[in-house]
C-alpha cells in the first residue's frame, strides 16, 4: 500500500476494539475543514455494541485507531488528586 494512503473499510461488522463490537455504519456527519466553512468532509460513524449491553455511535477513525474502547462505562469515577468524585 502506498505511503499516506488509508485503508477503506467497507465491511466493518464484527470488528472489535476493547469492549466495543461494530454492528453497522450509520449516516455520516459532516464537519467543517477550514475557518471559512468551505470544504466539508464526511465523518464516518458506526453503531457499536458494548460489553455492558449499551449501544454507542462513534467515529470510525476513533474505533479503528483504538481511541474509543467502550461506551463510557469503563471510565470509572473521576479523580481529583487522591479523592474520588
């Protein structure tokens, strides 16, 4: 594969990342590329099932890069210093 090119995933169903398993792709959301509001590119999103039983919709890139590993259930309590909040 040439350098700088990304893989195009057409069938993501069944792929796993952490506690998430990809179910299907949903309609993309568009984001603004520059400050002038020109050049919109789609942000591919997928629906995932988490091990805790919830479903989440996340960005495909975050899923493939391992940045999204759960629906949020694995974050645990917030910590401030040595005290839990």
